[in-house]
C-alpha cells in the first residue's frame, strides 16, 4: 500500500512539476526563458516515460518476486559525508571487497526493480552469446555520454554508484533540483531530517528500504550492503533510526574547499537546464544547504560509539589510503580479508600519484569568500578531530595548520578522484 500511495502522489507531483516547467521564471531575458522551456519540453516526456517503466517493474515485483520482502538488511555500511570529500573514490575502493554488494550505475538509473534487472541481465546473457553487438554499442554510447565528466565524477554503467538515484521514481532524488529548481519538496530533501514531515519521511524511507531489499534479493541476501551517498548527509539521523545496526563511514573536507568544488561539479547541469533563469540565487541556496550537511552529520552521528561510526578526512585518504582504511576496519569491527588487503595496497599507490584536473573558485559563481557561515569551520574541526586519518605534513613540507577547539588538522592536500 505504501508504494501504491507513493505512485499516485509522485504522479500528481510530476504533473505539477511538468506544468511549472513551462513557466519561465523571473528571468528578464525572454530568449533565455524560452530556451529553458524548450529544454524542459524535451526532458519531461522522456523522464516521465522512464519513471513509468520503473513503476511497472516495481508493480511486477509484487507479483513475480515477492520474496524480496523477506530479505533482511543486516549491518549495512553507509558511506556518508559532504559532497566532494572523497566519498566516490572511497566507495569504489570498498566495492572491491568481496564481502559487500553495492549498486552499479545501470541498476540505479535503469533497473531499480527486480523485474528490470532480470530483464536486462537476460538480454545481456543473450547478447554475449551472439558476440556482444549491443554491448559494444552501449560502450560507445557510454563513452559519449559520460566521457566528458571524468575530471569531475567518473561514471560508467558498471561502476559503483550512489543508490539515491533509486529514489527517482518517487521524485525524492535531490539531483532533480537541476531540472526542477523551484520545487520546495526537492529542497526539503536537502534538509530532510529537519524539514521533511514525519509521515513523508516514513514513506520515503520505507521505499528506500524496499530498494535495498530488492538489490540484496538479486545479488545475495547473505551479502553485506555497501551504500554511498554524499547527498544523504541530510538523512543521516533518519538512516540511523531506520537501520539501527548500521555502520557509518563519514568523509569530511574543509568547507572553503568543499563549496566551490560542489558548485563546479553541477555547473554543466545548471547551464543545460538554465537553472539560473528560474532561480537566480541558486548558488547561494546550495551554499546554505551545504552548511546544514556539516551540522546534521555532527548532530545525527556525533554521539555514536566508535564501533558504529568512523570519520575520515580527505587528506588522510589521499596520503595513506591503506593505513586509514585498515584503521577504519579495525574500529568498526569489519573483517579485512587478505585479497582486499592486497587491493588496498594497489589503490593506495594509485591514490598517492593522482592529481585532479578539476579547478574551481567561489569567484566564478559570484560568491564572496564570506558566503559560508564561519561556524562551519569549527564544525569541521570537531569532526576532523575524530578522524582515524594520520597527521601528515602539507605538500610544502611545513607543519599542518591547526585550528578549532580540537586542534584538528586543516587539509591542504589536493582532491581525490571524486
């Protein structure tokens, strides 16, 4: 009944969003306003069709694969953090540990239901038997669609990906704020623990739990679920309540570095959907929301015991990935098998040699250096003070700068590939 109610609610909301998307917003440039309308006229029908296919798959699950409801989610590991803090790289390293199963890009975007996964897997098996013509075509399309994103967020259909994309059918995926920036519901997803009504929180988390059960049903109920979502920082408290035996691994980074990196990562989407024509203060709203991310992570997870929550810094991951994750496994009581230990050594070497080509600054978004609340630096210091990461010198060889009541290290290390 919950999913049926969500279907009708989401269908009504999508219809409203489609109608609103035809309104150009407060832009003073008529040509820009018309451009946004034209983009939405192309996007909305395609997006609607994809979501209807997902809902058909979810309905068929209740007929063909009801066994997914009996799957238990035991001690999942949630990788959370602020955006652009190394969560993606960390997730992809952890996904190589055979004890875990995690969502891949194609599952998130094209197959949130068991029915869709069985269908695509069947087609893939058939394609392999006839020489992979469809596989080669998909590889070509993948390179064209995702190749330009490599410096910001490398994507591939088989790569581990954030499972918050599975919330697309219920229109609760925060990335939808790009095509629909005027929707207050999507902005509440960015302050979920504080502003989402309790009954709505319950329904959305029940839907999300169902998505995770479906994944385990396909990949093996005995596996341990690995979930990475930087966009779930505002849901940290709700996740803690919904999954009381969960472990959390939280990545943090200096706010002054995080904000411009986050804005730059979505800049192409902002341009494509002409977001600033509809919401001129979009960058400032994202900045305010980022502040909530830091505060909510501390409020929701700060009192968890060490064997339930580990904190890591971007600098620690970059400088000593193997040592940091070995310490994290020990702190959280996770089993570090020999094969994954060897994998860690290889990944650590690659991490040390990585230099990001992604450049950014607050000035390019017309934001002043004082845009962020100064108190966030103190929050960061408290969180990084909990980190299992080693204290390391800065690239210049000078002693690391310390600030805040915890005396935590403020990183000047270059970014991880995230």
